[in-house]
């Protein structure tokens, strides 16, 4: 399950943010992950940094010293981190993010993380506005509505076919070998037990 978030950072413009882009992205990712259970910082990807335009839906704060960032949040396995469904994971993580913004916990953590990572440009940045998108929920492998076969199922079918062909081939070989042995045996017994018969036939004709 994944979704995107548009968020406003106040106290830093886009140009300043981009001057130390990698570190600032790490600061944001670490802070976001702090308030989302089951989300690691590596699963938060900042993919857009832009100046806040006058037409933006965000109205809080000074536009001149604000930056709009957009990032994706990815939860690879919602069940493994304690959520009963992808919808619950989405509701829980977005609600937690909004709560941290409204109580200024997000701002406090953001500034502390910036200080610990040595980013002077982010030490006085605040944020209290974010807008999550609707979630994108990937189908779970093995669902009833999945028309494809898993790799394990395909491997099982192949092995089964090979085993069936081997059994049939062995049975055919055994049957043909038995038939051949049965036809040759009387001839050998005749030749061995009646050698004089052939000689007498030769004498008569001569």
C-alpha cells in the first residue's frame, strides 16, 4: 500500500532546501517515519521540492519563505506491522501525521533531527499543514480474483508433468522389453534342445 503527501515547510525556501537536498530529504523522511507506525524512513521518498505558489491550496504561513514538498509513503506488508487491512494502515498513519502537525510535535522532531544531522538550514523550519492523497492498494498475491499462477504453482505443474512422462515412458519400455523376451525364448530352446533335428533334415535332402 502506498500514497503521497503534499506538505508545507515554513521557514525555508525551495532554493535553500535544494542546496542540501539529500540531507534535507533524509531529515523529512526520518521525521515522517517517527509518527507512522510500521513505516521506515527508507519507505518515505521525497520526489518533489517546489516553491509555494499563490494558487496553492495551502494558505498558512508566509509564501515567500515556504516550500512545498511531495513525498510517497510505502508500506510493503501492512499485516506484518499490525494492521488488519491496507485501509486501516492508511487511516492510522495519515491520522497520526495530522495529529503530530497540529500539536507541533512534528516541528519539534524535525528541528531536533536537523540539528543532529548538522543541517543549519532546517533547524528553524516548522510545518503544520499536509495533504495526503488517496491510497494505492496493490492486489495481494494469491487472491481469488488473481487470474495468474504463482511461481510455485507453475513449478509444481512442470514437475508433475515430468514425473508423469517418466512413469509412462518406463511402463512402455518395460512392456516392450517383456514382449521381445517372450518371442525370442522359444527359438532359443528349439535350437538348443533339438540340434540333431536340423542335421537330419540336411541329410535327407542330400
